[in-house]
C-alpha cells in the first residue's frame, strides 16, 4: 500500500515537472527577450521606469549607464494601463530595491485595468508568486483569463509545432527593456495648445486611483518617485490629464516633468511612426534630459567605477554591437541617418550629386543637420545650393566635424584612422563606414563618383 502511494506520488510529481517543462518550451519568448535579464540584475538596479510604449521607445537604460553610471531597467509595456504598471512595479519590488521609480502618466484618464494580450510580455517572465497571483486576480475577472496568465500553457499549447532552438535557450535582449526605433516619419502636428488656457480638472479614473497606489507604496518603502508625461502629439484630453498629474505630484511632493510643455524633441526628425512614438533621435534627447535631471535632483549613485562596472560595461559593449548590426541591415537613407544620431558612433557619410535627395522639401537636409545637434554645416548649404556631392565626417571622440563638397580631394586624420576622400572613376559607388572606436561596418548609400577609403 505504501509502495503504491509512493509510486503514485512520484509519478504525479514527474508528470507535473514534465508539464511545466513543456509549458516553458511552447510559451512565446517575447517576455524573456524584453525583460529576461531583469531577474539576473534586479539587486543592482537603482532606477525603474514604468509606463506605456512611449517609455519603451523613449528611455534607454544603457545610455543612462554610459553617460551617468545609472543602473536602471525599462519595465514599461505596450498599451500598459496604470493599474498594470502598478502590479508590474509590485512584482518587481519583490526582487529589486530601487532608489527611484520613474512613472509616465499617459492614459491617466483610462478606466480599464488590463492591457490585453500585451501584458503577457510583462508577466510571463516573472516567477509565480503571491504578488503575481494578486496582480492577475485584480486585473482580470474571468477564470479563463486568470488561468491564461498564471499557467500560460492554456494559451500557447498550440505552438508545439513552432518550437525552435530559441525556445530551448531563450535569448534576452540587449536594451534593458527598451526598444529602439530607427524609422522616421513626418507626423501631422496637432493643433497648437496653449497650456495656460487648458481647463484645470480633477480626473476621477481607475488610472488616478492606481497612480496614487504607486505613490503611496513607494512612500511606504522610502522610494523616491519622478512622474513624467513624455512627448507626443497630444490632444486637449491629454493636456488635461497632464495638468492633473501636476496637481497629484504637488499633493505627494514628488518631481514631475511635463514634456508636452517643453521643447526637448524636434518634431521634424524625432517621431518613428504616425502614432508619434519616438525614434532613436528623440529617445536620445529624452534619455539625456532625464539623466541630467536624475543626476541633479536625486541621490542616485554613479557606478562606473565600482564593482558593478565590469558587468555593465560588458552589457554596454554587447548593446553597441547589437546597434551596429542593426545599422548594417538598414536599407533606406532616412533610417540610416536616424541610426547615426547615436552620440557614441563616429562615421563618414557621403551624398552623391546624382542621388537627388536635395529635392525633398528639406527633409534629408533636416536629418543631416540633426546629426550635429544644431552646429553649423556651412558646406551642406553649398552642396544643396549647387547640387553637388557632399561628405560629412563626424569624429565623436575628438568632437571634430569635417565637411567636403564636389570633387575636391581631402585627407584628414581622425580617431577612425587616416582617411582619404578622392575621385574614383573606376566605380560609381560610395563606400561609407560606421565605427564605434575600432569596429567598422560598411554599406552602400547609393551610386556615386567619389568614394571614401581608409588606410
């Protein structure tokens, strides 16, 4: 009898373990690709970012590490409601002990709790825990929904025949939860809104209730909070919400940055899509602003010279390799020009006089000027006026900008090594290279008469 019970229990345990393993294989790995290394580094994190895709595409933790030594993670999620952000934070605080939580307040006026299927990206990679159960019970009402999030085999079991090598060893991302975009669009601007004339209005919503929960939980744990409203083409409703966030911040005596009311981004170059998500150019500006603000107003350590530096520097090298690989796969000039706004890259670009890009309502001219953040490019004006070819060399390490137009030869010493710009009749092409210190990637931007050679 005892033997039967023993073997029955053993068989049951083995079946459960097998089922758990199968469940892990068939689930989609997008949650691990975004947040997979959070669990590994949770104890090192000083700052957590929460919010919607505005934050995913707008704040880069690895850039905060490079420039400020801030260890942070972007736990934002696509279409996250503020209740979802609250529960993501509560689960994260089971493992992390940050000094600062940065909460973006877009969708404050929303009354819904759940974030539809996007919430799987936030919750699937989290271990089962009391807070995870509480989160699912609060966000979802039906038994089917709760089972789907607590044991997602019910959702993913049909993926069995799609299982590949990456399902056995999930690959984590390189961006600490962020997602950079290299695309660029010219978004039709919303009607100009005078912030001083917007009606001050109390917003009684589910979003408001959970924002207060976030603030009160952080106050209880002695975690500082910075509220934000990241930039996009906002409606009057959004301005009203942003105004009420200011009142909440005042009530709780926490910091607040309303980017809708600041001239931080360039609307001609910094939007990735028609929904006004930020591209790399816009995100670099927002990340730099936040880094300076956090450094000035919060007691957040610079870890670049302590025991965390070795691992985070290695993570940064992998992050840069990933970014450079993405650049090498880009096919359009406009996307390349957005990718090259990265302040840690030195490079040459060449525009052939046959390319015809100067006849584009100034679009490409704005993208090229965007590379140098407002510094003068006098020869660019000459190239556009005369319809000539144009070479721009940016040596970010030495802070040097070199320009050349037409077919005049040029030889210059840079940190990239000696470079020669010369007439080349044999091949009608332009070779261009991108370098992060000594790493170089070449690709074609279009046919041309001149070429760049390194020696």
